[in-house]
C-alpha cells in the first residue's frame, strides 16, 4: 500500500495483554506515530478499558499530537477524541432498554442451559456497555492464564454465540475476546467501526492500515481484512512494537 494516513489498532493482545495496561514502550511508539499520522484504537471493549489501559499510560505529548488519537470502543458504536479538556464524545449509539433486557436474558439463559455459567469468577459476568452487552465467562477481571485455559479451542464460545443468536435474531451476536460474547445492533463489527472512522476523518479506507492479532477467518479482526483494508497481523504487543519500530521511520513527520 501507499504510505498510510491513519494506522488503527486492536487493543487486547495487540497493544497490551488482555485487560492490561500498555507497556511504556507502546506508549512512546503510539505518540511517535501520532506525530506523523492519525492513530486509532478500535476494540469491543468499553471506554473505561481504553482509558485505564492506554490513555492514562501515554507519555506527555502536545495537544496537537493527542488530537490525532481516535478511540472507538464497542467496535465503533462509540467514538471519542482527546482534547485539552479530556476525552470528548463524538457519538455514542446505545441499545434501547428493551434490546438490552432481551440480550441480557438470552445470554444468561443460554449460558446456564449449556453449563457455561461459572460460579467462581473475577468480577461481573454480564456488562452493559451502552451500545453493547458483553458476556465474559470468567468475569471482566479474570487473569489471562485462566481465560486461556477455560476455552482453548474457542468451541465453548462459538456454541454459546450460536445459541444466543437464535434467541435474539434482530441483534448481532459475535465472539469477542478469549472468553467473551458481544451483543450489539445488527451489522456491528470492526468493519463497521472502520467505515465510521473513515466518514468522520475523511480519510479513505485505502489510506488506512490496521494492526491486529485476530485476522484469521474466525477472529474478530477479520472483518477489517475482508473489507479490503490493508492489514498487518501480530501475535502480541511485543510484535506490534517491533513492527512500529520499522514503520515509524518510514513516515515523514508532520510540519
């Protein structure tokens, strides 16, 4: 591709381990990248994750540089920018109360029926993220080793996703992180978020680059690849850091 005008990233297992803060090296690289191009983060997580994992860990930077950071939680159904006054909402498309109630009932009911409702967890299993309902089998704060051990093949999550989708056909039900299932409006995935990002910034998708760890056909980053956006696959934040070490010197600094 030509030199990208915007580089977008998945969050968990791309910029940081799942639900963990970014390493200082990633923080430095994100700011160095934002000195050259627009930088976006798009994930199924909620804004609080973006804040604690990334925003609060960034090194000092000018307001001009921070303004080039775009935050798209819940796959782009919410969109925020950084300003001198803090995080500013551009838009947030929430589910209705009826949709939330039906989503919560469906995912809990099917998880219990399938024997996937755990009694010992790290935090809440169900979370209302406004524009997304998220089921996390072991709770939102589960350690990474426990999450990997719970469903190493992804079969539990896939079975639950299919069962819930049958219960609420008017909503989108998709696999999220390693132990999570996300429920949103129909047609919501990371391709949706990238399209909204293009509309908001005026940057064509052909001028964007996406970096993610789940670009395989069953992964939640795959819709971005399938829509034709240039993508780079990584296997963890260290891989991302090495890639940015090579990419950033090729990008001309802004005037």
